[in-house]
């Protein structure tokens, strides 16, 4: 996703990234192999089919519910952290547009015309047609 130098296009690009993240999040939620409703169905089926001579204790059920709840909260927390990291990357990327950067080894230099936020990080596209990954050692002026 490229973010151009103009403010209105930057806002449009940020909106597009946000929509893409929302779509990806909804798809991830749909593809979850075991959601809370499925877990409750499984638990009820387990209760119905348990051995009547050795029934499961209520504390074991509560332990299973608590464990599932903790896993579900961890997944939700990870999704929110991913979203926060992407937002931070986009903010950093927008700050590079229009500035001159030089690679760590001083072999590539140029003015940033646009940036691309990928899963691996930010890539700056320069006015000379070259690309520089954003990372340690860059000189920004």
C-alpha cells in the first residue's frame, strides 16, 4: 500500500489501510477453529455423554471454562497489539514522505516520494526509482 505525499491522499490511504485491517480481522474471527459457542456446545455434549458412575466434577468444568476464556482473551489481545503496531508503522511511514534519506551504507540516497507498509516493515520509495527498507542506520534529513 503506497502512501503519497499529499495530505488528502494520506488520509485516504490511512482509511484504506484501516478498512483492510477490519476486513482481515473479521476474516480471522470467522476462521477461528473453536469459538466460545462451539466450546460451550462441546462442553454440553461432554456433560450429556459422561459416565454416570464417574461424573465430572463441577470444578473441572469451571477450570475448562476459565482456560478457554484465558486463551480467547490472549487472542483478542494479540489482535489489538497487531493493529496498534500497524498503526504505528503507518504513522512513522507518513513522516518520511518528502524527506531525504540515505541508506546505512551510504550507497543509496534520495527524496521519499511514497512509502509502503508491509508485513515485514516500511519500505521507502525514492524519487530516483530505488527503494530503501526503513530500519536502523538510515540517515533522514
